[in-house]
C-alpha cells in the first residue's frame, strides 16, 4: 500500500529540493516527467561513497512521487569509460595480467576469475543493482556502452565536433597555461587534480580532449585492433566526417566515416553535459571533486549550452566515511560496498544514514562497535515517531528510511535491540536453538516463539559478529569456575555474589536482571535497589563498575563483555550458579 505523502513541507532537505526541482521542471519541460540523474562507474567495487550519488536524487525523486508527480531517476552506468587501473585487493584478479587491459572500455575487460558475468563492468554493476533493489531504489539504468555502440549519440558527437572550437574556448578558460607567480608548491593543473579526486571517489573522469594535427578534438576512438583508447586523431574532414586515427599502443591506423562509426566516445567534460541536454536532466548532485573551479560540473554548466540544454540543479555532496577507515577509493580496492553494509544492517538503517544528513554534511557508516549505538539511536527514534514526540525533520527522515512512495520496505517483525542480538549470536556461536532459548526469555510475557520473528535483524547482527568483531573480542564463557579468584574474594565480594544468586530466579528476564545487577551494589551500601541515581552518592557508580568487572572475570575471563543481563540469560541459571558459587 503506498505511503501517504508526509506533510513535511520545509522541515527537511529532501522536501526543499523537491520543491525546487518540481518548479524548475515545470519551467523547462512543462507536463513532462521530472528527470533526476546519477552516474556510476563500474571500474571496481561501487562503494558507500558512490551510494550517495544515488541516494541523494533517489530521495528527492521519491518525495516527488509521493506528491503525485511523474518522475524518472536515471542511473547512467559509465561502462564505456576506459579501464584506468587495476584496483587493489580484487579476488580473482592478477594485477599484472589485468594491466594489459588498461585503456580498453570497461565492458571489454574480462570479469574477475570465477565471476558469472560477461565482463568487468557487468560484474561490478550486478552487486550494486542487487543492493539498490534491497534499498528500494527505483531507477532506469542506461548503459553508456549500449548508447555509444548503437549510435544513439551519433548526432550529439557530430555536433560536438562541429563546435569543437567553441568547446575548446570554454575549456581554455580553465587550463593551466603556465605556473602563476604565486603558485603553491605541489599545486597541480586542474585536470590532473580532478582526475585524482574523481578516481578517489569512484566517479568517471577523463581529460578534456586531445590536441594534435587537427587541433583540439573532443572525441576518442577506441582502436579497431587492440581496443584501447591510446589513439590520436591525425585528420578529420567536417564535410565527409572522415576521420583518421593512429594507435600509439599497437601502431594500428585506419580511416573511418564518423557518421557511421560507433567505436569511440566523447571525452568526459563534453560527454557529461551532452547527456544532461539529451536526457533533459533537471536534478543531479555532484561530489566535491567535481565542484571545484575548472571541474567537470562547473565547466559542464557552460558546455551544456552548446547542446541546447541547461545545467541541472543539485547540491555538492560530501564524502562518506567508514568508522576507523580513511576516505574511500574504488581505485585502491578493499572498500566497503552497499552489499557489505547490508550484510550487517537492515536497509532502513542504511537509508536513514543518507536521509538524515544534508548532502553537504559528511557522515560515517559504522562497521565497528559504533553500529550498536546507531541501532540504539534508530530504535529510540522509532519509539518517538510512534508516540508522536519526534521532531518534524526526524519524522520525515524516518518516513524516508522505512519505505518509499511504493510502500514500506520489509522489516523485522520483532526488532529486538541489535546489541542484544549481537551478544546472543556471539555467545551461542551459531547455535540457533540456544539463541531462541535466550531470546525467548527476554520478555517472559511475550516470549519469542521463532527466530524468524527476529529476522532479518538477528541475521545482520550475527553477520557483524562473525565478520567484524576481532577474535580476541569474542565472548567465550568459562568451562570451569575461577576457583583462585573466588577464593581470594573478601566478604563484601562474596556477599555481592550471594545477593545476585539469591535474586536470579525471581529476576530472570532482561528487565529483571538489569534491575538486579544494578541493584546489588545499592543494597550492599544500605540503599534500596529501586533508588534512583539522584538519591545515591557518587561512589555507588564506582561500586557498580567493580561488581560488573568481577562478574565478567568470573563468567568470561575478561574485564568487559556483552551487557551483563544478556550475558546472564545466555549462560543460563544453572551454569551461572556453577560459575559464581564458592
């Protein structure tokens, strides 16, 4: 059932952009579907930074759909770009062997060994496509290989070449002709700097064209012999469109008629604005690497006029980081992808991370212990939305996370706390029957009857424990009591264990055990177990920490571990008594 449009008005960034895009679309193409766009280069793993290129227009497009407007979200797969370098750390890829393909279109490079896909580009597109489906992203995919090799852009190519002097004049405004007097040490020409930034963000980028015997030329043929783009146009006739090129890689040369030739492409800084005009794109964001002076987005804003179009509106978006890792780069390999994130978190949480921050705000996706805090925050928001106490902007972000205009995303029927599920998965080491026993005791009044009620969240938490928690941080319950530690305890220490064991049976639930473990030090100090922090002296907190550390040592041989109430439930009453009794 479709989600009713939220009356968010100007309460969040998505609504504000939707207002602008609808207004601009009506001005440019009244009565036609609104067109928003993303571009992805399958040159390697498409990572979580690249996902912002998709999620930003997706969220805006979805808001426009909620309001009843027709909208198309285009994703241009830049699979006809040249293969620039071999990413590090790709399974099934011998770096030296794959270097021989540098310069070919991505769709002409073999897929990694063991892949079921026909080429390099399709291999990396497939994983992203599956992730976008899980995230509820509706889009129209456009293969640039198909567009170029079937002649879809032929008229645009001929038009660009006819107006190459005009394009060259625009680009010349930004080229570094000579080192300025105050040039900073290490400063790079605009195109070189942008290329490095674009490779770092996974975006497609090329130089702005070649200069040779024919002067500036905004088109690169792929060689008819070796398929590489290491070619130089040596002659071109505007009337007949006869073009001669020579390949510096293999020495091959040929003359073709460009009006019939489909094995080449416009250079990036011309290709992008050409597509804006061809598709009628109204909204497309750009990364910070494309928004500096002389970069693709800025230059494209001038070149697009040559094709009779207008530059899209859209924000510059900031980089997305990973907890404990530096900025992501597809060209370096080994970077987390949306599929990696979706193995350990539900789609709703990942959507929320992108929806709650304005595009120009950076944020991190957590693969470490921080994921537990993020889930706690998400669950608290869920409660606030349900009881009507959430702020309007948070309500809007929540609505965009849990579903789209088409309906709600599948969700976990019983969304138990992620940290609890992770602890249970850790302690039970994959034994489903044991996990169900523990989880069914969390709430005796509403016991869990099947692990399926806690899925997929339970499976995500288990995957996180198995793939992202170091072995030395995993929880292993003692087989035998720590007799030496038990023998060394003073009378207050022994009394704390007796108080805990005496209360186990009557407090055997998550809430009950929480009350019990926090209450034991209070009772020992002469206070009620129900006393609030305001009623207690500061030293009680220190006593609680010492008591918790003692329990962890006796149960798992470490100073810390999973939350004690969860740990006690997981160990079970009989085993707890065996490990804690003198």
